[in-house]
C-alpha cells in the first residue's frame, strides 16, 4: 500500500487559505455550541458578536504563532 504524498507547496497554500476559513468556522461552531441561531447572531448589536470577534482574533493569533514556528522549521523550507 502506498502512502499518500502531498507536495509541500500545496500544504503551504492550504495552510495560508485556512485563515479565510476561520471566520465562518468560528461562527458555525459558536452557534452549535452555544445553541444560538444565526438569526440571533446577525440581528442587531449583541454580545454574541463580541464573543465571536474575540474568538476569531484568538484563532488568528494562534495561527500566526504556529505559522512563524513552521516557517522557522525545516518542513516548509525549500
């Protein structure tokens, strides 16, 4: 049985595109976990938007930390 191989440039592109998936993923996970409908999140100014905003920022901060760690490691280097 052969192992699945993925080229490193493809992994780099997927890793960079992951940032754009964070926001919809955070909204979806928050609505599922908190049992809040999207209409409640979308309507007016409420604290759900602030929670989602700070969750998104924490995801971005974590992504930036991991990205810097990976860029210094030998995995993503040519």
